C-alpha cells in the first residue's frame, strides 16, 4: 500500500473519531485536547533531548502539559458541571517550574543547564500553558453548536495549509506567478505565492462563517471584523507552522512523531492550530470585554 493510500485510510478513521470526541461530551473533548497537548509535549521533549544531554523529560513534559491544560479547564469552569476555580492556574505553573528547575540543578551539567532548561520548559509552556487556552474555545454539553469556534479554527488551518500547498506546488512559477521562497532556511518548499493564496482564502472563509461560529462569545461580528479575524488566524497559523518547522530543523528531525500513521506526529499536524487557536480566543475575549 503506497503512502498516499495509507494517509487517506488513516484520515478516514481518525477524522470521524476526532469529530465524535468533539461532539459527544465534555469528557471526550477534554480528553482529546489533553491527548494532543500531552503527545505534542512528548515530541518536543524528544527533539530537545537530542540536542542537550540530560535526563529523559518526555514523560514529565507530557504530564506537565496535561496538568496545565486541565488547569485552564477548571479555572474557567463550566466543564463537567464544576464552578470556576481561577486560583488553580498559579500554583500549577509554580509547581511545574519548580520541578524543572530542581531537575536541571540536580541532573544537568552547568555548561548546558540554561539552554536545556529553556528548551525543555518550552514544551509544557507552549503546549499546555499557551496551547491549553484553546480548550476555552470549546463549550459544555453535547453537540457541535457548543464548539463552532474551535471547529472554525481547525477548518481554517486545513483550508490555509491546503491552498498554500497546492498553489505553491502547482501554480507558483507558472504563468504570471513567480516562485519566491517564504522561509528557505526553515522550510525550503514554502513560497510567498502559496502563503498569500492560503491567507486570502482563509480570510474569505472566516469572514463569512465567523458570525455563526463566534455567536457564543457575545461579540457582533461584522464582515470587516470577520475578515480581520481570518487574517489573524492565517498569519498566526503559518507562524506556528514555521515555529515547529524550525524546531524540527534545529534538532535534525524530519517528522516530530509517528502517532498519526502516514501523517507524522502531533506537532506535524497541529503546529498551526496551537498558535492560532489561543491567539483567536484572547482576541475574542478582548472584544467581548469591550462590548
């Protein structure tokens, strides 16, 4: 079976499973997000461990990212019928910082201590503390209507990546279009032409779907504001893609993992999402407070 067939077969199974988790209930949604954040942190720690000598941090990175994501869940409240506990986030962050610093002082050579600590702390902070904000785009209760904003980000990332890939591969360099490398030292195959095409398509997609998707946030989404949010999602998503590409190139890693058969790891498939979704939530919360 060729690679394309394997990719399509896996997608045909994985996409319905993910959609069921998002649709079914609070527990399945949070479990899905903890899985993605935890495995992503595992992959990050594995790549960082290739560059600096020290103890294996994969298990702690996974547990720390999940802990931070759950701290967002319980600090916001509403999930599982629990009231908000905003004080839970601070102690969780302090404990994780303390554990990482203690391990660094006890187990890591002084010549590598600071870069080791920064790179390994990056896993739970980026995937759990920052990426965990994405769970706040999810609502409580059965049904997709509670998760339209979350689904919109996922679909926008797919639209942007797909259009950028196909335009850059098949149109850039032909006819009136040139071929200009977007970030040659990080991802040589990406082009400005593909990036612009993906951005324009995403802006149009979000502009016309945002009013329904963001209705639960109590923000009146006009067409210009929807377009601006689309631009934000497209730019943040592509920045997240480049960030993870840089991490992989820095560590000499082709794919962050193999958990998604034929597709790579969490940081290969959700690199855009983990920067774009929290960014969108914070902007929506800003507009909500202005209303």
